[in-house]
C-alpha cells in the first residue's frame, strides 16, 4: 500500500479480522459547489502535502472544489458520483477510465509508449537543435545582409525570447484543448515560418521568422514533460524522463556540430533548410502517429459522446462543471508566476541559478567560435566538433539519473514516506561544483598556443552537471510549491529564457575586453557563487517555507503520517471551511 494514502472521508471500511483500514477513492466531504473567491484563492498558501502531486493536472484551470481523482482512478462503472445537479434532485456522474481501459495512455503497450516517448523526445531534440544550429555561420548572415554581428545574433536572441513567452500562452491552452492539437498547430506554424528565414532577402524577414519560430517551437518544449507523465506510471518514469532530460541539452550541443560542416560546405541558408527538414519530420510523426494523451481531454470527449448516445446530461467531467472564471484563470496563468518570482525567495534564487546555467549554454555558442576559430584558426566544422565532450557529459548524466532516483526512494522510506522538499537538493549540492570546474579548465587552457584538448574537455563536466542541476531544481520547486508548482516553473522558464537570449549579445564584447581567460573565469566565479544557493536552502529552506505566502511548510506531515499508520483520517478544526483540504483529499486517494 502506498504510505501516502488517506482513508475515505466518509468513514473507513475495515476488513473483518484484519483491523486494517481499506483505502479507496475519496469523495469530497461536500459535493455541493460554492462560489470560488478569486482574491482568497490567489493568496492561498500550500498547507496540504499532496503525495500524488501531478503538476500536469489542471489545478490552475479548475476550481478548488474539483475532484481531480476523476482523472487518476479507474472504476468498473467508468464513473464516480459527482456534485448535485442544479435541480437539487440528481447527481452528476463524473466519467473515469475503466480498469485496463485501452484509451488510458498508461495502459498502452510498453512498445507503443516507448515509440511515443521517442517521438516526443526527438521533437524536443529538434527544437533545441533549432536554437543553436544557426550559430555556426553568424558571420555569413552579417556579410550577406551588411549588418553587424550583434544584429545577426538577434536570430538567436529572438528565438530564445520566444521560449520564454510561448509557455505563458500554450500551457493554459493545452489544459483546455489537450496536447495533440497544440503540438500539431504550433509545429506546423514553426515549419512554415522556417521557410521565410531560409529564403530571406533582408535581415528584417529573417528576424521576424525567427521570432515567430521561437514562440511556436516553445509549445513542444512546454508539453513534452507532461506527455511523458501521461504515458508512464510514476514507478516506470525513471528511464523515459532521463531520455527526455538529455534531449534539450544534447540538441544545442549537436547543432553547432552539424551546422559547422554544413555551413562550410553550402552556406548559412542550408542551416535553415536542414532545420526545416527535421522539423517537418517530427511534425508528421507527432501529429499523425501520436494520439491525445491528456486524460482530462480524453475523458471530456468520452463524456460528450455518452451524453449524445444516452440523451442524458448527467455524464460530465470536472472540466464541464468546475472550471474557474476566465478572469481568474488569466490572473493565475499570467500574474501568479511573477508573484512567485518576485515575492518568493526560493523561486527567485532557483530561477536565478537556472538562468546563469542557461545563459552559460548560449554563451558557449558565441565563445567557442571565438576560442577555436578566432584564436586557433579552426573552421566552423572543426569548431563544432569541440561540442562533443559537452554532449557526452549530458549523456553520461542521463545514464546516472536512475541512480539518483533510486537514492531518493531510499530517502523517502527513511523519512516514513514524508521527505522534506530539501532532500531534492542533494543532487544539486553534489553536482553544482562541476560547472565552475569545467569553466576554470575551459578558461585557462584557451590560450591560442595550446592544444584544443583542454577547452574542449572543459565542456564535459559542464554537460555532466547540467541535468542534475535542472532536474533537482525542478523537483525542489514542485515539492516546495505543490499545486503552485506549475506557476513557479513558468516563472523560472520565463526569466531563464530572457537571460539566455540576452547574454549572446554581449559575449563577444566581454571576451574582447577581458580576454579569453578572464572572461571565462568571470563566468566560473559567478557559477561558483551560485553553488551557495542549494546549501542556503538546505540549511534554511524549511524556515523560509514556513514564512512563505505560497510554499508548503510541512504543517500537515505529522497528521498524514498518523493517518497512514491506520490511526484514522486527518481532521482539522476548520475542515468544513477548507476547500483546499477537500481538494487535497481527492488527490491523495489515487492508489
């Protein structure tokens, strides 16, 4: 039995002679719906631990009364009791998946789930590849359009800015319309607008096309993690998530490698044509071979079909009856991330650290040509080969990711199933040192008279540290902010993308003024200073969360632990008034 589960709120059933509580799906204590107060909801602090938290469920779209167990349980009848209908006499029936339901993505064959995983991971790779492949021949763009190198670098900047803007649009749309239609439409737009870039007659056309592509390509990057969560049960997710985690970092490393040889042979326009070919392939695969995986969308279509076939309006999903008002949803999607970013120390510093790392990755696209082409006289193709150690480091860390997950499961058992969020920082505290080590190696072996081996191998520890740091940061934000996690992650993505977009514009000047060695050393010292962030939260994270307006501070851990020992359900004095507690009980019922 999952140690997180709580007994039913309507009274536990006990097996004869066993004295054990039987754990079943939880029905909220009050099925009547009450108007949600947008102001009070916007200031809600996470006071309930949600052990089965799934940040891909529509927490931000549905009201506080919604019973999200509808999306996570399978029932023989294919339905669970819903709230009372407006006539006051009948109840809605919330449509669920059936046991071994073939429409439930988690029940698909392992082979097909792996196929879908590879398709979405390939899509993620192509998007990341697209952001960096054009860096191989920035001088070619400058020469053809008679513009400065800074203007040509805007092809990277505007693309990466789109990565920060797009999720604010596509994340809420995917909660309403599902994943498949967002994948299909945005990738199609992206494919179409690669063409104007490839045939551009002036720099303006190229920049506009890259800006639109950046926004459109951000959708797959936003949705891929959710798609994998749709497909795999939590105990199966380790290896698929490791494969996904590597794709966003391998793509940027492979881009300059492919682009370098291609631009040497055929010119900068072929960087866009290869980009177009790969993007078209993944658009075809994900649009026509990967079906909808988002449970709320699948069940909403099923409920609509049942209403049409039976003529009864009682078959619904929570999306039909418990959606937040439009204005409230917009506040949560567009304003809440910035409330967390500028009002929560944890979100701000973690986002700052991730921004430094993301900026470092994009700085490399400018710094490597400076070190190897300008300093050592290598061609663009040979310079691209210098990214291989970085990519190898990423792959090695992806192989190590399941070991980190295994260690964390041991920590869960050690803490009786109630680990503090700060345990997520252990991989970050161990791996943060790899970044400055790699940068110091890169810096002081970058003299033009020295061999290429030093600065190239400096990329290995940097690549090795990236995945551990990113995954650890994401997990910490999710555990610390629970149902606010999607907004916290959106804030991190936004500021990270804007910083990554900006750094490429001053990297050339930085290396020109400080020199090869001290420019990279400056980056090493910045990353070294950031190493203190996980240790700060390890020591003071719990106190910071207790004073936070939004973060989960662990108030209910003792009660949940007591309930999991079979000593009875969690009861709070304000239970009747606490919509969040009723909602959380619907989450933790998932077996």
